[in-house]
C-alpha cells in the first residue's frame, strides 16, 4: 500500500472529508468529531497521515490546512462538484445530448450548482412548466434561445413584454417562422414592443431552449436520441446565471437582429 | 463517484481516454500492463456509464468526458507534489498570486535540480543550452548571480528579445558590480529592463519559449539552490502568466540608467 500523496487523498472517504472540512477554517478535535461524525479513535490515524504528508498542521488543539493542503482541496472541488451534480440525477445527465454546448462550458456544467430537475407533469402536459411561466413575469430582463416553440410560449412572452424591461429572443429560422406565421398577434406585439428584440439565429443549435434572466436560469436539453422529453434544469445560483450568459456570449455572432 | 476515487487505474484510464477513442492495443501499450489487469477497471467504468465500448474500442461517454476534464486539476496537482512533497511544502508561496498558485499543477514533467557541490554557482548545463536557443527570454531576478550579467550580455548580442525584471537590491548590485555589461545589454533594441520594488520578494525565474527554471525561496526566506526546471508546454504557459503578473506590477526603466 503506497503511502503516497495520491493514496492519502484519493483512497479514504474520512481523509477526504476532513480536508474538505478544514478548507472552511481551523477546527479543533471536538469540532472535527462532531462535523464528520467520527470517534477520536477513527479519525486520529487519518490526522496522523495527513500531517505526515504535510497537508494539515496541528497547533495546540487546532488543526488547519497547510498551503499545499489548501491547493489540493481547491483542485478537488471541480471534480467533487461535478460528481455531486451528476449523482443527484444520474439518469438525467447520462441521457442528454450535449452537442450544442461548447466544450469549455461543458466541462463546467457543475456551475449549475444547486439546480432542480423539472420533470414533466402529467396533469399539465400541454402547458409550459410552472417553474418557467411563473418566474418569467417576475424577471427584469430575459434572454432566451429557442429552437422549439411551445404553443403557450408566444403569449407568455408577448404578455410580459410590457412589464419586463428587456427581452432578447433568439430564434432559429423554423421557430421564427412559426412565431410569425402561426402566432401573428403575439409576434406583432413583440416586434412593436420597445423592450423586446428578436434575433434570427443562423445555426440550427441542437438545443430546445435556454433562458437566463436576472434571477434564474432555465436549461432544456434534447435527450441522447435527439428528442425533447420535457425534463429541464432550473437554477437560481449566480454561477448558473453566469454560465448561461457565457453560453450566449459564445454564440453572439451567430445571429442577427430582426428589424421591422 | 467511487468509480474515480479509490482506484489509480480507473482514474488513469479516464484521463487517457480524454485523448480520444482508443483500441485495446493502444491502451495496453500506454499502460504497459497485461490486458487482464485492465479488464476489471474498464468494466467498472462502463458500468458507471463513464466509458462506452464501440466496436472493441473504448471512448468516454458524455459524463465520462465531463468528469475526466474535472479530474485533470486534482490529478495534476497530485502529480506535482507526489515524490517531492518535502520540497514543495518547504517553499514560500506567499510570492505567488493566489490564482496562479491554485493552478500550480500546470507545471508538468519537471525536475528538481540541485547542483553538485563543485558547480554550486554555475547555471545548469541544460539551462544554458536552452537559453542560447530561445527565441525570447523573460526573467525575474530576485537573486543576484555574478555570472548572469555576462551571460545575458552574450544573449543580448545574439539578438534574443529579452524582458528582465529586477528587484531593487539586484538592480543596485548590477549597477555597482557590472556597470559595463549592464550598459551593453541596455543598448540593444529588444531588451527591456523593469524594476520591481514591492515588499514581497518574488521567486527568481526564467521563462523562455522552451524552458522554465524557477528558484523558489524556502519558508525561511532562503535560497537552497534547488530549482524547478521544465520544458513542458503547460509549464511554460504557467510561467508566462507568472511573468505577466510581475511585469504588471513593475515599472519599466528609462533609457538612461546611469
């Protein structure tokens, strides 16, 4: 059994959890025992090992991370966060199509943070999820990309075009034409509204819809068969909003504003 | 996800497959082990949905790719520290800006060089050779080395563009001891001198297009003649970022020094 650093960090749940606890600050043995729910006898060997590897310091009764320990924990976080996000809804994440997501953002998908998986409601199959329809009107600005136009989508957006300060709507050509031809009244209202800008998106992004507002983000992905199964992600985390904005930034040059 | 923790082989396989789809032959030769010892880890990764078996070849699934990318940082940092833990834990990292310190794992394929007792004050051979074939040289000198002014004079004469940042004490000594060489270096169009005068003493390092050599101070503020040397691309990029940081807080020296 290697007493290597790799072994020290990778091969023990207790040691890993202790390192994660100490990144939050110095702790004494009682605090450690309480937070990790361990006995002194169980944790002492781990402490000894971490000290030997120069990852933690013991000063009096207090334990803290060394600089090396800190660097290690910081570099562990992306993996831990990503694992957590995936584990929470493994079936969902393993069956998505990620083609539309640029690779640098794809590896940072963990930034959705404390997200919620919105599952289709059998009782409300023909409506947009409440999580979406109730949160849009409460937003100050809305940025949406859509390749798929839900029937109640146009009226939702035209309905808030007076109250929401800024709406940017990016539509693929099929979605745009559907809006213009089949929902003409809503389309006209949106085009006339000062607050709303409609953009024609050149590419056919393999993504049903993605929306970011000033306070929530809403992501719809196709499943691995390329179908939209109405399972969506909503998140209120700052990091998720930022991630979505970066997504739009990446595709910024792929659209053109539609003028009257 | 236990698939990645608790097993060296599984983790290394994930990282290897980041390069793309691999056949069993490629995997076997890269890992230099029997196929038998790889069967179980590959099976476990498949069961976790992290890799797919595609006509006999293996590749990462979407999730597998996501996780492998996120394994990279911790894997790198452990590779950095592993085997040289005592060296790294003795270093004074106060000099390095936090955002670069967190990414120090980007220094890859490095060696710690410690000169012979007899060659204590000579720059390493390998280092000298690399310097002479560099297309540009950036350096921060916080340690005064009596042979350096002559060396950099030579390099300047070859026309190699250089940006040299000197701490106040080093600058002073150069002006006192090597006025002539310093003058000569300054004459060249493509050499620029900067002065760094903040309290925190930076590590002394040289970063060129083909080598990174860093002299980190110890926690006690001493130089123990143990340097980090690397030729890896990611190390060079990290080194350039470090140089950019110090350059941003140094001021360029005017034409006439004396």
